[in-house]
C-alpha cells in the first residue's frame, strides 16, 4: 500500500506540475511562434521596401534619361537652326533666344544626370556635351566673323550631323542601362 500511495502521489505531483507548467510552456511556444512570424514579416517588409526603392530608382533614372535625351536633341536642333541663320546672315534675337534656351535646358538636364546616371551613360553624355560645347563655340566665332580652324559653316554642319549618329549610341547605352536592350550599338571610332 505504501508503494501504491507513493505511485499515486508521484502521479498526482506530475499531474499538478504538468497543469502548472502547461500555460507557461504554451505561452513560451506561442511567444516563439509570434517572434518567428514577426521576423518573417520583417523580412517580407524589408524585401518589399527594397523592391519599391529599386522600382523608384529605375523610374527616376528613366525620367532623367528621357529629359537628358530630349534636351540633347533640342540643343542640337536649335544649334543647327542657329547655324543656318548665321550662314544666311539672318540672325534674330528670337533665334538666339531659342538656341540659348535649349542650351540652358541641356545644361540643367546634364547636371541632373550627373547625380543619377550610370558611369556608362555619363561617359556618353560627357562626349555629347563636350562636342555640343565645341560646336556652339565654333558657331559663335563664325557669327562674329572670326572662325577657328574647323569652324566653317560646312564643318560645323557636318559635326552636328555626326552628333545625330552619336545620339543613337547614347540612346542605346541608356536603354541598356535601363534593361531594355541586350547591348549598346558599336561605338564609332
């Protein structure tokens, strides 16, 4: 009987301990599950934020490239128009103003691109901007009647025409940077 009583007492003790520990163990398991769920949610939220940031950066870069491309084209066209006015001796304040407005818009778009564009795109934009600046300077000297070597109407005109081809390379590099094409056009030598 003593053995049976001890067994009953041990069983009762285990039962009471189990009853007392069950809520504690349940609470700990629940807390662990909640912590794991919280960590999963944090990782999901972090991944979502990274995805949204990447999309926003791509949108910003695309908008920058569109603005830079449009400004380059407008500057080139207005410089070509102004060159024709110089050639015909029909320079007007409106013609000069249109060309200068396009030039300043190009500088603004270029400044923005310097903060956003990839190295490959900046390399192309640097080439374009340098070429446009040189052709602008030659055009102004031609207008003043003191052309520099390489600064005749035809040479400046040819240079502006060559920039059209260079613009094709620039757009290809921009598109590649945005993940639109497989690769840029071959560069002119």
